[in-house]
C-alpha cells in the first residue's frame, strides 16, 4: 500500500497552505495505518479535515478571483464525493474500499499539490493575498489560466 511521507517536494512556500497539507498527509497516514476497528473513525477525521482544507482553498480562490477556481474546485468536489462514498462503504463494513482509497489518495495528492495548488500559491503571493487574515491589497487580482490541469478548458 503506497504511503505518502511529508517531504520538501510537497512544500509550496505558503505557510498556511503547507500546514494544512502537512495535516492532510498526517491524517492520511493515520488512516492508512489504522486497524480495522479504528479505520472508520480515522477516515471520518480525514474527511472532516479535507472538507475544511478544500473550503479554505476555494474561499481563497473566490476572494482573489482566481481564474482557475472552477477547475480546482471541481476536483475538490470529486475527491470529497469519493471520500464520502468510502465512509458509507466503511459503515457497511467494506473496509477494503477505504484502504484502497487511502492508497489512491497518496498517489493523487502530490500531483494535485504540484499541478493545482502550486499555481494557486503563486497566485496568492503575486496578488498579495494574506491567507491568515483574508486580506488583499485593493488592486484587482491578476487572473491566471488553469496551468494545464487537463480536466477543463479554462485558461
């Protein structure tokens, strides 16, 4: 089963985003290492964190009028839907599906971070957005293309 240790390759240079990503990686590792008895609760904790994590990024994109928001937000929605399906399967006693999902998330996350989160982090820095306060200078946000996510026609 693939695991995802935290590494410098996952750091994007935006402390608020990096901290949230580190927490995601830790919760994913915890779910992957959980016993069958503990897995449903660990998976639910990962879902709750991921909902907050994605909502935070979505809010940043909206606040700065990030042109790639639709592409990025759609991917967030799909991942959360799959994770919720995993919780439903775990509630039915199908833990094999959830274990497979932890492996797939370990593969998916670095790609997501590099192709969608890295351009977002660069955009937030470029426009002077402060993720902690939610404030941005009064100048209009610069609009960027999708960055080649391949799943949409924006940009």
